[in-house]
C-alpha cells in the first residue's frame, strides 16, 4: 500500500519563493514567513518594505493549504510597522503546492511593482481603446477605475467603469480574481443592472486571459450601437426625475461573464 507523504505549508511556501528568486525565511518566534527583495540581507529584511506570510496552523495532516494571508509592511518608527495592505489571501482549501506557488508569485509581483491594471490596458489597446482616445483613469478615495467613454444620441454620454471586485486596478496579477464592468450615465449613476460584466467566481484567475476576455467584451459594446430604451429622460426636470427602473439604455448582445 503506497505511503502518502505530506508537504508542510511553510516548507512549500519557502520552496516556491526560492524557485522564483524571492528571498524568504521562517521566523520561529513570530511563526510567520518573511519575504524581502533578494538584494537585501536577511538581517536587514525588516528595515525596509517587506512581506509577511501568515499561515493558519493545520489541525490535521492535509494535502490542502490552510488559510493564508500575504501582507506588505514598511517600518513606521522602531519598533512599529505600517500595514500597506493585503497582497494575496486565501480562505479555502487548494492543493498546498499550487497555493504556495500563487503566494510566491504574488510576493514576486509586489517586489517587481507589477499590478494588474496595465495588463488590462494592454488588452484594451489591441482594440484601439487607448488613454486619451476614449479611455481615462479615475482615482478616487475608495477606488480606481478605467472609464471607457460611450457617446450617446442627443449629445449625451455614458461610460463603462472597469475595476476588480474591490474597485481597484492595483492588485498584483497573481492575486487577480476577475474584472467587473458597470454602465454609468453622465452623472455617474448606474444604468440598468449594477454589473453588465463580471468574470470568475472570486477564485484566482489568469490575469492576462481574463483581461483579454474583458477587453473583447468592452470593445463589442463600444462598437455596437447603444439605443434609448425609452424617451422619459427627455422629459426629466427637477420636479419629475427620470424613472431609473426603466433601464434607459439597452446594451445589445450583452453577455454576462461567468458568475
């Protein structure tokens, strides 16, 4: 009868980091893994921006990775540190080696300053949708998006607002879980269904493949005529606002992404 061997989650993450050229070590006192740029000596790893990888302790031997969190930190006056945010997180069981690889890739992306937004930008460029030519980048307090301008009849306009599920473009590609697209009118209010495209189910996706599919959808909407669903907007005035339930614009052939 074959003997099943198990890989310790910490060992798997350290091995995956080493394979990608990410310096990392296990701290037995804090019981976490610290990752840092390969050019920084381990003794000075916490003197600059670094990553902390915390893995919940497994209660039984398992081939699945327990929940983990990859977070970025920087010194904030000794002995304090400032949490720069989560780089990658997992809360459901996936094979240990697969999850360790995603964790290490997220760390590598962070140290290389790679973010997902430019991946989508390149995919949109394949369709001639470029910054300054119908595409803008909007940064707000709570989110950042790509906004694709859509001219409409009677001098009006709308826009497709694109971001990830957290309303951002700045997550690392290894932590990408899908793009979402919403249709907004010229006042920034939602038109019709809140989301006209959403990809994935919240699990990690290949950022390049998902960006290509989302860009194709956006290009299809941009090149298709957007017609008026009703004319009540023409009659809108302060005492009689537009009926938002009428779905003012219809998006022909709009395909909902995989939910």
